[in-house]
């Protein structure tokens, strides 16, 4: 059983690799971005609350996001391990996750960090905008904002997990299969 996070900037391939890892390890992948997008599409209360932030590339307020994850982690399918994709994204969320996990009496095994350089990220996001039609990928301001938040809030958060000895860093450049093979290798060690 594995409890893990996948972290990395927008466009680093977290979503794609999460699906593969989830299948390979038999654990549920929980993507906060996907949950927000589904709720926005269905115009639920949560969706209406999140929409403005997601469109602008800003973080949805921690209180909203934390509550949503706390609920999701109590579902039956998360009892046998999970992969969190896109959460936590700042230190406040780390503290909230620490509390949730301690209440559930479990702990994290590994934090997988996917890296890629800025130019490659921007290129991938523009391509994804054409294929998937995500508005936050089609908008240059929203792309810039997401990458800024990664640098100012998420990178320091990863450093915190690194200090705990949990981080395995994997190069996200190259074909999907190759990246997946690197991840599987990194998870073994
Ligand atoms: P990306 O990694 O490409 O930015 P995601 O699907 O992970 O894409 O996230 C899309 C958007 O959803 C974010 O820009 C943000 O608005 C919102 N979001 C996702 N996860 C979180 C989180 N942990 N905290 C706050 N907002 C979040």
C-alpha cells in the first residue's frame, strides 16, 4: 500500500503520470484540479465558488480546498492507499494534510516531484489548450500566474517535504513511457 503525492509545475505531466501510477500500484488518484473542473462543469456550489480562481490561475482558497480533500480522503477507495495530484500546493495545505493524515492514523510514504524547464512547460500547456480546451491553458495570464504560484508557494513547500526525506525527483522530459519508467525506478529505491 502506498500513500503518495505527485508534485510539479503546471504542464510537468502530473495528470498523465498519475493515471499510470494509479493503475500500476492499484491506488486511487485524486486530482484536486479534476475535482474542481467537474464541479465547475456541473455548476455545483463548490464549482461556482472555485470558478473565478481556476480561470485566473489562482489558488482556490485553502479553506475550500482543504475541506474538499478532507472529505475525499475518507472515501472507501482511499483506504488502501492514494496518490494526491495537485494537493498540497502551499504550506498551509501541508499543515492541513498533516492533520488529516494524523486523524486517519496514516502517513505519507513518498513525494514524487516531476521537473521540466519553463519553455517546455509553456509549450506543453499551449498544445494541451488546443487538445483539451482548458481555459486556464489558453490564457497566457493564467499560465503565468500558475507558474508564479508554483515558484513562490509550491517550491518552498516541496523543500519542506525534502527536509523530511520524502522527495524523489524525476525528470519529466521525454516520452510518456520513458518518464513512467523513471518514476517506477525512483519509487523502488
Ligand atoms: P495545473 O497543475 O496545470 O495548474 P491542476 O488541474 O492541478 O492544473 O489545477 C488547476 C487549477 O485548480 C489551479 O490553477 C487552481 O486554481 C485549482 N487548484 C488545484 N489544486 C489546488 C489546490 N491544492 N489548492 C488550490 N487550488 C487548486
